[in-house]
């Protein structure tokens, strides 16, 4: 871990905060490793059921990779094969909420896109600015933007590098909600609490199902969904859900 990353646990919800506000929470290689380590802790702990990712300070969620640190890679091939924090977020099995409190630029936008649900402060803005520096995003930028906001809007962002405001991001479907800055984290925590109270195996399976649906033809996606449904239906949690419904009480899910 590093002082540039805060890791907090409150019940079944973990919050990972990029803590480098003086550098717009840009990510160093050390921070990338810490993000991966924090997610590994959450992955391994069955009592943790939802994660919030956010940034410290009022200006930025994350401005992407620290540009100064990129010169440390000896060759472009070393750069290509670096551990990528966006890959770690995307590979995370449990539900993950991005609470975007300011700039989400470059790798910061890719990090937000790698989360399952995105909430934004009214002060947030989103950009794929790599083209202004002579390259393009490499953490899933084009594919995830195109899935989220459509081909034309994705092209507008990656070909100009210019930012879009929170309300535009909402209209395009890039984020689910836009909130007053002071309401962002409370809403993220409330939503995380709701998700954490659901059957955890079903929540993880729903995430897997949503990701797989992007890559499959319709009939195959429906067939795969039915298989996943059957797996969930066979769990102890599903039986508990049915009992609780019949007994008119809240279910107690145990991740079994």
C-alpha cells in the first residue's frame, strides 16, 4: 500500500480513494500496484460485497497515469506490458461503483468506465485527451466508450480529446446520475449498501452476465444467461431468498 491510496471498510462496503489531489490523483506505478492490492483484498474477503472508487479533493477523480512517470519505461514494449490499474478494475468480480468527483481524464476515464456503475458530481468532466499528446488510450478507452455512449460520441471524444461536462455525460449514458458535490459520496455509499444487501453470488453473476452480453450474439447471450440463472438458483442463498419471501421477512444471504 501507499499513502497515495486510502482504503476504508464500512460493513460490507470498501472505499478506495486515490489520494494525490495535488497531482489531480494521477496514478504512479506504485499507486497502480496499490489499487491492484486493494482490489485483491476485497476479492478475497467474502464479507466485502461492493466497492466504491473515488478521488480525494474537489478537483479530480483521476487524471490518468502520471505523465512524468511514463519516461521511466525503458522501451515502448516495457510500456506495453506494464501492470495496468484499469485491467485490475475490469477483472474485479464484485460490484464496483465509480464516484466521479471531478476530472476523469485519460486513464481516469478508463477506470470509471471499468466500474459497473458511474455516479458523477455536477462538477465532473470526462475526456480522452491522449490524442493531444500524440497517442491514444490503451486501457479499453475506445471499446468501452463505444459501448457506453455510441460510436459517434466515442469518436468525438477520442478524436478531439476535449472534455465533456457531467450533464452531457448523463445525456449520453456515460453516467447514471449527476449529483451535487456534497451528495455524491453519500449517494454512492447508499447505493453500495443496497447492492451489498443483495445475494452476493447473484450480484457477481449479474456482473459477469452483463460483461459477457457485450461479446455474444443475442441467442448465445440468452443461453448463457439461462445457464448462469440455473447456477444461482442452485445456491443456498437462492433457497434462503425463497424462504424469506414465503415467510415475509428480509433474507439473510451468506454467500453460499
